[in-house]
């Protein structure tokens, strides 16, 4: 490349980055960790207001750890995938008890926390501690696939290779590397988007992009599964949880039965909520959020 990606992306990011609350000065590593849990498979627009409410209510890991799980699930609301809320609560408990209420700044210690995987651990290091760490999500993989490798998309995840690709592009300095990781994610989220209509005209790396130089060939690799929602177990689970979150205390089975007409699917979903620890059965007819009895 005539110019390195950091040289191209960092000035663009400084001028065009979205004003996201967890990017603002003063955000703690705990705030970053909360944002990363919330952002998993969830649009930024839905996360931003809820993140602000959570940090005001639970500004430290110990504050969240002390909260009843029922309150945590209620506060999670309709953010989706509510098991994330319980995993975040478990991570907060571990941080409070094992790390002096401070989110660890060590990769292995982060990976040992409940619900924290390879991406989230490195995101906390980069965005919470401004460390040099390769942060690889779907957006970053797509940018690298196009700009560096000339492919229309990244294809199936290859954790080791993907991390190596991102590592090779990082500037040497911690702070600059952290900003570059954020810039790569931003580029993939707002310009180098998935599908056939990326916004190449505004891309700061357009003239160094191998995919653009190759004539933007179509992606011919394995197709990603499209997630539907209507009629799925995920929708049924959400409706059952809505009843429990909206009740001041335990509810009777009849209140749950009316939310979905397919009794077999409804029972399967209720059982899965019980197995996941999102719901507790108090007796033959009463159900509640965890610790709500």
C-alpha cells in the first residue's frame, strides 16, 4: 500500500466517528465491558440509551453484583438474548470478589470471566485500557477481507488467522493501536457494510482497497444463515419473559399460557428458560424471575 491503513483511517475516524456514549472521555473499563455485552448481536441504536441507564444505576461491578437477578433481567428489558444479562451479572460478581472491583487489564484474567470470549476480552483491553490488542468482529473481518485480500466478504471465521491479520495492521503504540481498532470497526459499520451496496465513495481507504481495484468481485463463498425471528423459540421465550418482567411478583401458569397458542412450543420454551436459569418454578402453578420469590 502507498499509505498504511492507520494513516488513512485515523484522520477519518477522528473527524467522522459516531458519538457513542461508551466512547466518551471518562468511560471506565467497566463501562466498556457493559457495552460489549450489550452490543452482541444488537444494534447500537437500541443499546445506547439502556447503557446510559445501567451505568447510572450500577456504576461499578460490585453495584451490579449486589443487585437481585430479577432486577437485572427487568433492566435488560427487550435488549434480547437475556442470558447475556445473567452472564454480565456473573462477571460483575467475579470482578468484585476476585479483582477488587476493578475490571482486569490482563487478557487471561479477562478470558476467565463468565461470558467473556476472545473478542470481548480484547475489546476491553483496547477500548477500556487503550492497549494494543487485535479486536476482530464481523465488521473488522469484512474490512480486512476487502481492503487487504480483495474478497467481497470474509467468509467463515478463522480465529487464529483473523487475529493475525488484524495484529499485522496495528500501529506499534498502544493508544494509536486502540484508536485504529475502533476506526476499523467504525469503517465496517458505516461505510464498508455487508451486501452489494457498500458506501465506497466516502471510504478513506478506497484507493488502496484491493477489492475495489479488482472490480469489486462478488463474494462466492458460503452464505451466512439469515436469522428470522417471527415464530421462533426466541420470540416465544421473549414473550414469556415479558410477562414475568412486567409482574411485581410470581405469576401463575395461566398468565404464561395465553402468550402463545402452540402449547408444545410454549412448554419447550418455558423449560429452556428454566434450564437457563432465567426463570424459577416455585410450585406446580407459579413461576418467577430468579430470586423473585
